[in-house]
């Protein structure tokens, strides 16, 4: 219960008329409010006094911030003439977990322990059951309390913020990357150089510009227009490329790897003598007009070495998965064969 709720509740108790309490009970409870009481005891008294004034259970819960089960219980106490026993922990409390206990558990777990006078920020199961045992006289084990929390979808563990979740996910990615990097170096460090020279052509890159057309005659006409200086390749790109961003870049594709190009395009591009505009390359679906600015010969630098290690590791992992799947399939097949064989023998 907040400070404002408590202040509002006390102010509402000034009314002297009564519905359930005797004048003695009312005076006794009002006087007890002046003492230094635990919050749960103060709340009990306020519930009974507010109920005595004719306030509904809903109104009492809104005023004091208590749960319906707690309000219902102490309204019943006031109605049955037992208000003078508000301090007796054993009064009216069954020794097994009930609805009021569960409501109070939910209330505690959704608030900071500091709201109840404790110096720590986060509840533990041990402190929860100690607090509840003091209030209800019901003793439960940590395991039982954990089951109750799980049933209600609650936990003593704080939920991480989005930033924490993002940080944890990033840390996992970093850890996995480091582990895989060490594994790749362990398995393939001495295989990188032979692999590079064996596949050197695949690591040749090109800096190129591209315009894709669907009319071969138009492509040829534009090619000769560029050759003869009637228009630039940029003019062609600006006029015939539909994609806005690519048009603004004049058809610039950037640095492209040989393996990322179609075979018929790759053959023509890497046979070029830059800077050169290639004759239109016709494919079954499109016609390509390409300007080759530069061919970048491969070098086994640190970045290239890392790329090859990643490729070798990826292929190795793929083979391991395929082998496991094959072993599982063979084991299943053997199991089926054994079952069929045993059945045939028994028949």
C-alpha cells in the first residue's frame, strides 16, 4: 500500500457511525492505528473500520491497495464480532495455503521488498515464506513455494530488460563466434594456403556497373552509342534503370565476386581489359550491358584467410551433420531389420 493510499484510508476512518463494530471495538481499533504497527496489521484495522462505515469490498481495495481476498477475510472478521482479535496471528487462519495466502504472495512478488521495510531489492523464496509465515502462521518449504509461484506464472528471478536481453544475446553470439573461430583455426590453419591457390580464380573480384534490358536490339544500339561517345554509360543507366537507388549510382554494383555472377556473365566480365564496356550479354530472360571498371586479383591477406577458414569450417560442419543423419538412419534401419527378423523366427 502506498503512502497516499494509507493517508487517504486513515482520513476516511474519521466517521464515527458504525455498521458492524461496537463503540468499544471501533475506539480500540482507531487507537491501535496510532501505534507503530507492521503494515499488514495496519491494513487489517483499516479494512474493518472502512467496512464498518459501509464501504464496499471494491472501494476498500481501491482505497488501501489490498487484494480482494484480504479485504473479504477482514470484513468477515468485523461482521462476526471478532475484531478485538486482530493481532492474533492464529485467528481465522487455516494451516494450509488458501486464496488469501496466494493473493498476498502475488502481491508481495510484484512489489519490491523495500516497500515492506526490507533492505534488499529482490525477493528470495526463503524471505517470501518467512514473511508469509509471520503474517499467516502457515509454514511452507522453499520447494512448495516455488511450485506455487510456477503455477501462478511468477518467479523470484527479475525479468531482464530489453537492453539486458539484447546484451545477453550479443554476448552469446560473440562467444559462439570465438569458439567457432578457434575450432576453424585448429582444424584448417595449415589447409588455407593450398585451398587458396587451388581455388584462386574463385576469389577474383570485379568492380562493375550494370544495366539490365529486355530488348537485345536496344542493348546493341546503346552499346555502340557509348562506344562512339554519343552518350556515357551513366546516361544509359540514368535513363533505363527502373530502381531509384541503383539509377542514382549509375548502375554501380560494387565489388562483386566471381562466384556471385552467372557463368555466362562471369566468363565475359573476367576476360575484359578494364576499363571496358562489354558487348551486350544475352541470357534466356535478359540482356546485360556491363561496364568493367577494375578486376581485383586475389591476395591471401588476413581477411581472405578468415573467409577461407569460415568456408572450410562450414563445409566440415555440413559433413558432420550429414554423417550424424546417416548414422541415425542406419541405426533405425538395423533396428527395423532386427525386429522383422525376430518376428519371422517367432512365427
